[in-house]
C-alpha cells in the first residue's frame, strides 16, 4: 500500500511546494493591493461622514504612504505630515503678506519651490520627500487662496484634516491587517548582502588576471544606502527593529570597509599579474585560498545568521593561523621575487581577514540571545553616513523647479487659464517629486504614461460608474478598478512610477465630494492641463539634465578627488568610513552607478575606484606616521602627502610623475632609516601600495605610462 501511494505523493509535494512559493511571492502582493483598496475606502468613508471638501485628498494620501512594510508607512507618514504642516504654514504667511499681489505671491512661491527642491536633492529618502511636500503643499493650499484669500485658513485646515485622515487610515490598516514588518526586509537585505559578498569571495579567481569585481562593487553601493534607508524606517516600527538599529548601523559600516578592502586587494593582484609577477600572485593566492574556504560552509555561503556563527569560528581560526600561512607562502617564493609587492598583498589580506572576521561576528550576533545583542548594542553608536553633494547641482535643481512654476504661472495669468491652478500644481509636483532620481527625465516619461492611463480611468469612473452609484457600496465598486490596478502596478519596481501616475491623476479627477459633482468640460480642460504640465516638467528635466551632463560628471569627479585632498591635508585625518561613504554617496547621487554601460559614466566610476584605493592608503599612511617612532624621517612622508594632494587637485602627467618621485624618495629614505620595527615595515608597504596605484597604466590618473623603477 505504501509503495502504491508513493507516486501519488509526488503531485501533492509539488502542489505544496507551489503553495509555499505562492505564499512567499504572490500572496504579499495581493495582500498589499487589497490593503490599499480597503484603506482608501476607509479614508473616503470617514471624509464623507465628516463632510470634508475633498475626500479624494485623503484617498490620495493613502495611496502615497501605504507601502508594503509598516515601518516605511510610519516613516513616510511622519515626514508627509511634517512637510504638509510646513507647507500650510508658509501658505498662510504668503497669503497674509501678498493676498492682493498675485505676482509677488508667485515670485515668493517660486523661490520657496526652488528652496524645497534643493532640499530634496540634499537629503535622502523620506527626509527628501518632506521637502517635496513642503513645496507643493504651497500650491495645493496657497494657489486657491490667491483666488479667494478669505478662505485661506479654511482651505489649509481642510487639507491638513484630509491628509491626517489618510495617514491614520494607512497606518492602521498597515499595522493591524496582515502586517509586514520592516525587520523582515532588513534581515533579508543583510542576509543577501552577506551571501552575495561571500559568493564573490568564493567564486572569484584573483590569479586569472580578469577584473570581475566592478559590477558587484557597484551593486554593493546601492545595497549600502538601501539598508541605511531601511534602518531609518525601522525606527518607528516596533521594539525589535529599534533595539537592533545600532547593530545594523555598525554592520553597514563594516560592510563598506570589507568591500573596499577586497577591491584594493583585487586591484593589487591585477597589477601584479599585469607586471608579469606570477610568483607573487601565486603566493598571495595560496594565502587567499584558505580564506575562501573559511568563508564557505559545505561549499556554499552562509544562508542565515545561525550559519554565520559557524563561519565566525572558521574565520577566527583562519586569522589565528594567518602568520603561519604567510610564512609558508614566503618560503616558497624564489629569491628574485618582488618582495614589496608580496608584503603589500599580505598587509591587504591581513586587513581583509580581520574586517571579514569582525563583519561576520556582527552578523552572527543577530542569531544570539537578546541579552547578548543588547550588550553589543551598548558598545556605542556606529558612525553615520555623511551626506556629500554638489552645491551647483543642488542650485540647478532648485532653479529648475522654480522655473517650471514661473512658466506655468505665466501661462495662467496671461491666458486667464481656467485650469491653470491644476496645471501649476501638477507641474510643481512632477518638477520636484522626481528631482532626486538618478534619471528624472525617464521617470517623468513613465509618470506621463501613468497619467494618460489615469485620465482614462478618471473619465470612466466619473461619467460611467459614479452616475450609476447608489450608496457608499456602489461608490466603492466605482472607484475600486483604478485603485486595484494602480496599486498592483506599483508593486513592480520597474513600473512603480506608472502606478503612481495612475493613482495621482485618476484620484485627482474624482468628481465627488460630499455630493456628486462632475463637469465633462472641466474634466477635459483639467486633463489637458495636467498632461501639459507633466510634459513641461519632462522638457525641463531634459534641458537641465543633472544626470547625463558631461560637465556635471566632471564636477562629480572633482568632488571625489577633493576627498583625497582632504585626507592628505586636513589637520584631523579623514576617517575611513567618512571617505568611503562620501565617495559612494557622490556617485549614487550623480546616477552614474545606474549607468555602467555608458562610457561617460564609467569615467566617474573609475574615479570612485581610484579615490577609494588611494584615499584609504593615504589615511592609513597618516595613521602609521602618528604611531611610528619619532626618529623615522617625517619630511619625505609629508612631501608624499602634499604631492598626492596636488595630483588630485590638478591631475596631470607632470604631477603624477612628481608624486611617484616623492614616493620613491620617501621609500629610499625609510629604507636607510632605523629602527626597522613593525611600524617601519607597515610604512614601507603602504608607500609601495600608493606607488603601485599611481604607476598603474590603466588607472584614471594615468595620462601616459609611468616610469619603471624597482618599486613599481
């Protein structure tokens, strides 16, 4: 009987596996779509019961803030409320000052929009969104008040009330109905980052001469800032997410350091291979192979933090045995081997191993007891990722937002445009909401597609469904199709902007308040005005393109080089985490990280690699100078720092040769100096690493081949 039942059990097992896959992949999407619909209808019902002017504002608020994870909903709701309150307050001030002077009102409004757009470019994530809200809330509240100043306060209070209803409905539905916690997303992201990096360590052959790390490194840049965004969102969610916030920040900082160290080691191995030093490459590979094994668990990477505990023990054993492995590899080197290259590689491998052990220990601590984790949390706040941005790019983004408003306002006044208020509002929304995106022009194009679809849904809802609706139940059926389709589209990352366009346009055209009021002529005029406004925003993004402009790429490269100049000259040496996070932030904001296929953007990426490589070496050199014996010569080392700073201030063939010459003079001065202790050896290997980086013919700093020498 049991044998006969085996074939029948296979379809059942397949069905169960398919069910698990559905629960993991599709069920959360369906749940999110239904939650958006329910929260929208709840917000509309409450608004109608309170007889508010525009229930659609509450519904639109729900669709904007109701994200899949509860922590994101709370964070976005908080910043939306903050931005709205600031925008309403500024509206009251401007209306009070310029109620009878529409031109002055619009001029001040344009300045405010420019300031808010610039702020959205400076800050990240939901803080950026708060600036956007503070900007276009002035349009929503202030512009209608210019037509009827006596109702300014009523309009402001109504909008704040409607938005508050939307925020409360979204938060309640998100947290009470099938909640999806931010902590789950954070844990998945941490596992993916650790697993991807471990896979790269295991699978990359550094003695093959190929360069395979670059695409993965760029993906890690996005992972770093995504995890930082998730961490900030988790602050408002629950006790577990808040309790682990500090340890997650430290984990992110350690991930930045370990990925940069591996990048430096990979570049060194590539240069040794290119310089025809296979014996050095083979010796370093012999040390690296046990490291790959220590990061593996039965031939694969750790999948969970529990398995990372095993990797932690293996990495601890590897680090304890590191010196013996180095001694064995050194003995196998031929007498004529290039020892500076080997010693530099050993130093980088030692740093990489220590950082991997610390990173693995921090990750594995997530599997340990809550008490142990709390003790680790109390060790201290991890360094925050500082913001770095181009002031000119920020100013241009602000000017773009102000100019879009000025153009639309000019048409409104000159033509006495009936739908001018609608056009200005949507134009400002489109001009500010996508300003911080890597490719805003493409994003606005997707938004335009969504706007066209939303216009169709708005027409069908207003003139075919709502006139036949009797009671709230029928009203819910009338508005449900647009909400369901738009929310489903937003769950697909590639088309999320299309879904946002459907939401904003279809809901903004809803023709009911506390009573049905839909005018076909007004609808058509408003739809045309809306599409014209979005088209204008698209044109403005293309005219003032902050992503694909060559001169802005050059400014990004210059800002990256200034980080190295600061590391060389500042009184207090630039901390490594600040250098690395600053460099990644500049590239992330420029959008080059998302356009690796473009030759112009690859130049920016090459500058990123060069700055991380040389900047970290300079910081290490300054730390070693501070810790070394006072009798060692300091003037040659100071000359090296100044030469490297001049090279990054003004890259040229002459300055590169001068920097290489200073490095080699310092190398010879140290070679003749006493005492020859461990600090002396570390200074020598750091100088050699900087020398090899500057002498690399494929480096972005290299205009022509560098001179050859014994330390190259």
